C-alpha cells in the first residue's frame, strides 16, 4: 500500500501552488481536498475504462422465490454487467418504471431477464435463479483530520476534517470506508498504517485490527488503493483545477507535465492487463 495519503497529496498540491506546502494561503485545505477528490474520481474513470480489472469485482446474488429486491454490495460504485449463473445470459438493465411492462405473463412474449436499481437494492424481473453482478468498486473520497477518540481497535474520525467547519462532514453511510487504509502520521500511535474493516457512519467510528490506540493528539490521513502512478496525476490535475482562482499562475507547464504523467499511467495500465480480463470486459 504505497499510495500517498490525503495529507501528503495536500502538501504537494500546495507546493505546486507556490504556497509552501503546509500553510494555508489563498487556498483553504477544504477546497484543495475537494479538488484532489475530484481529480481522483476523474482518474478512477480513466482506470475503469482502460483496465476494468483494477477496480472490478463480482458478487453472486442468491435467488429466493417470491423475492424481487436484493441488497447490493456496500462498496458498489457502478454496475458493468449482470448475468445468470446458469447459462451466462445477460440480464438487461431497465428503468424501474419499465418493470411491469417487461414482467412475464401468459399474454406477454417478451420475458427476457431484466434488472433495475432501487436505492441500495437490485430488483430482478423474469429471473428464477442466481445471478452474478460484475461491478466497479467505489474509491472513497479522502480526508485528513485529528482523531476524536481511539481504542486499540478503532478510531473516531474528525467531525470537521480537512481543516473544515461543521458543514464539512465525513460520510454517514455505513461501510463507506471498509477496505480503506489510513496513516496515523503524527501524535500517539504514529507512525502506523491501518486497514479499516468496518465503518459506522452515524458515529464516524472506523474499526481495524489490534494496534496502538490513537487519541486526540493523533493526526490521521486516508489513502486510496490505486496504481501508484495515479498519485502524481491526481496532484497535477488537482492543481490545474485550482489554478483559475490564481490568475498569476501559468498552467500551460502543468498541463504539459500532466499529459506525460497520464500517458505513462495509461501505458502501464494497458501493459498490466495481459489476459487477466474478466468475462464482462467485452460484453
């Protein structure tokens, strides 16, 4: 897990903005982290297009007779393909308003298997067996902050991360940060890199395997799990996003560097695919 953490990314962007790396100037930490997460989302989409196996996952939904709605994986970002386990037939996506139109009846010829999304659930229509969902995992937004509390197996995240205010909250969605690494980089428990095994949104408590307990002196920063080449791309893209606010900053040089970094990243992803493709890549 060699990616830079949120605070490392922040300081590098601030350096490119000629603000000394750690001190807030024209740009507040909150807006820099917003730009970093925006850049992260952009490159996640690039990665998913070039090499779907990087963030691609699959899960099997076990069919239950008389049940139409089933829970989706908590880390799902978007669905690539749904298919029947029995014969690999594609289950077609439809809008929820169409579900009654395609539902198989005695007088309806069109009885193809279909699915629709309703909240955090998938609805299966004309399906009478298990299905496999191929999907892209969510890459959560990053933040850094000061621990509000800690034990040997948990940390309570900052209620105002990224140097923000009460209006800048960490997500309240349960399991949002499951599978995410974070660094404790200062204070009690530093240095440590820990893996989040469970996250409770209402309390902002993230659990991990037994480690040195953090406390209110501990500074932490989340990390994403992406190819290492993404770090520099995110740093330069976030800086470019912010440059329009600073009319004195010439972004042409940054764009040129980013172009080279992006090519290196995409070339590396293309080479790393080999034949590790999963079935849904060419649906």
